C-alpha cells in the first residue's frame, strides 16, 4: 500500500495508538498493525469503518486514489 506511511502518520499525529484503533474496531492490534503497514490490504468493510470513525476516504484506502480525508468545506 503506497499510503501506509501517510496513514500511520495520520494516527501518530493525532495520538491514536494501534491499540485504540483495534479497540474501536473490535479487532486485534496485530491486525491493525498489518493494515497500517500495508501488509494486509483494506477490504470494503474496514475501509468503511475507518471512514465512519476517522473520516478517511474508503477509495483512498482501497485504491490509493483521490483525497485521503473528508472535505472540510
């Protein structure tokens, strides 16, 4: 995943840990680690949940195309 570093940086800059993400999503910290490192690809369900919780665009997570965040305008 070309966006793995940007995604990890987003959470780091907000002070959100992998453990916090895992708890919010009901998954293991190891699974979150694989998602954020790009070792595991996002599926539609997880992409939607990242959008609902943190405003990260599903298309960006799934394909790397488009803006990464919701428009704030």
